[in-house]
């Protein structure tokens, strides 16, 4: 956070945030950090069949930019990212 990134799940996540171990998650050790040019919209943690960690899945809005690359305040495309579960 000191480097200008935000914890996406803490900003918009819902549900139980812990990710390890997958069977009975007691620790939150998987995160998604996003820079100011990505706007977190939704976040959730889901169980995985292929890892001992649960996945952190977040949807991000990518602000539209004007010709100079500056955001206009509206949201453009949506980017979905995940962490944990072998990624």
C-alpha cells in the first residue's frame, strides 16, 4: 500500500477472505494488489480443485482514456484476474 497499490479484495471483496489451506482456510496469504489505473469492482475467494490455496478473483474496470491517455472518469473495459491456486 505504501507503494501506491491497493488491496483489491479489501476494497471491494465479499465473503470470507482467507485462502489457505483450501480445505479450511484460516490464513489470508494470497492477495491482488492493483495500481491506480485499475479500478477494483468486485472480489471474491473461491475453492480450488488443483491447489492447497483458494483463488482470489477480482474484476477490474479500466478507465477510458482521452487521446492523451488521461482517464475521463468513466469505466471502460473489465479485466478479470485471479491469484493463488497454482497461478
